[in-house]
């Protein structure tokens, strides 16, 4: 009897709890969250985004962030802003998140989308928290429109995404879905690699791969990991087309993945024309 009474009181308490009002003092502590907050929230409601948002190499909202106050994910600077919503990511400093939670600040923590449906779900999650569900649906519709407009090659070429130290993306990853949307075959997936891992250069060289997709800028800083991408075994491959996809288009798993897919599809069509 007491248990049933306690449950009833709890339900009554939840029913009496007012709905969360639209936030008007928003702080983002994550680069990927920056991209959504800056495009979904009213500008006047944004108190601060991360300093990384201004980096044009890794941020898709560098122009929008140029005139915005920035933070370095320090609890004291966030607390001073008295936010009514703090948006963080899975890799945001955990001590900062814990301290802000102890201070009673409303926190929205974003995960890392694993596929296109995950991207759509995350957009809706953030848009709802910001009180802007219509803008979220418009962002999703724009992304889906770009995906639908992609012109794929007639014959899917074999491709591999190669990152420093032989790191690549296999079956079940967001990158794999992007490649399939672009109309290309993923070497790592066909070789049985699940999600993310390493692939030997020998496997790449012997596979007959046509597209080598690099997640790096044209003028990158030198490093041992990057030097592997210039290995002679790759340079000697015949009919190999190099495709550079800016990190900002797919690192975060946002609507820009449609642009990454379109870029890869265009390179695949060019490679198809050269091979005919």
C-alpha cells in the first residue's frame, strides 16, 4: 500500500512539474554542439561557444562564430555566464561537466552519431532542447535533400578512407554509410573490418582500389602519422585518384556529411570517366 501511495505521489509531482522553458542563456562546450547551437538557436540566446568554433579547418560555423564570445570549457568561466542550458559532448572535460552538474546547471550531453538516423535524432534532440523544433526539421530536410540530389557513378568503384597510421572506417560506421550514399564500395567493409580500425598498406595496394580518400587538408603539418600517407607503395598504384575530404565535413557527424558524400561521388564519377 505504501509503495503504491509513493508511486502515486511521484506521478502527481511529475505532472505538476512545469515544462522546461526555452533557454535564453546557452553555452556550448563542444565543437560539434557549436555547429548545431549556432544554426538552431537565436543568436541573442547564445552566451558562448568553444574557441574551436572559430577554426575554419575543423569548424563548419567558423564565420558565424567569429563574432561570438568563446570559452575553453572551464567551469568557472561557464558558471560566470549563469547559463540556463549547457550543451556538452561525450569528450567534454568530465570534471567540468561534473562540477556544473553539482552547481545545478541544466546540461544536455550529446553522443556521437553512428549513422544518418543518429544524425537526424541528434538534430531533433538539440532543436527540442533549444525550443526550435521547426528549425531542426528544416535542417534535416535540407540534409536529406542534398543526399537525394547526389549523382552516383554508374559502377561503384572501390574506395578506402585512409587516415594517419593506417586508421580507417569499416562496416557499421557513419563513414561507411557516407561512402555507400556516395555510390562507392568501402574496401575496409569488404575486408570485414567492423567500425574503426587499422588496415595494412599491403591490403590497400593489392585490392585494386580506385579512390584513396584522405581526411586531411592540402597543406598539412608534417608528422610521422601523416608521412605514412605518402608511402611509395601508394604513390605507385595505377589509376588511383586522391580525394581530400575536409575534416569539418564529417568529423562531427552533422548535416555536412551530405556535402562529404557529394564530394566523394563527384570524384567517383570523374574516375569512372577516366577509366572508360
